[in-house]
C-alpha cells in the first residue's frame, strides 16, 4: 500500500484511507481507489497479498495508470459539456 500512496501523492492526488472493518478472507487483499464521490476508478484484488510483493512496482504503476486514465476521461467529459454549453449559448446569440 505504501508505494501506491507515495505514487498518488507524488502525482498530486489527495488520498484518504478507509479501512473496511468487516473484512473477510476473500476481500482482505483488495485495494481500491475511489473518487471523492465514491466512484471506483482502480482495483487490484491481490495488491496486499504477500505472494505479490515482488510485483509491487508493476501493480502500483497499473493502479496509478488507471487513476490517471479515469481523470482524463472525466476531464474530457467536462470539456465536452463545456463545449456543448458554449455552442448552445452561441446558437441563442448569448455568446459572441
């Protein structure tokens, strides 16, 4: 978990940890990254398992890449919405 936290913080993301109290054997190694609104943007089902420790760099890189992709998708949606709004205002003569 440490490498993922460091990588996200280094990329400028804010991080808040949330521990699941009702942990079960099948869910204990799962690491999820969610937006502030609760949308899951990355998940690794075995990130915290000891057998995967040697691959922590690769797993961290994959998780951060998923977070960055989701951010770019969201930014693209926002830009498209802004463009539609500008075009609507122009069509109504409210924007030059």
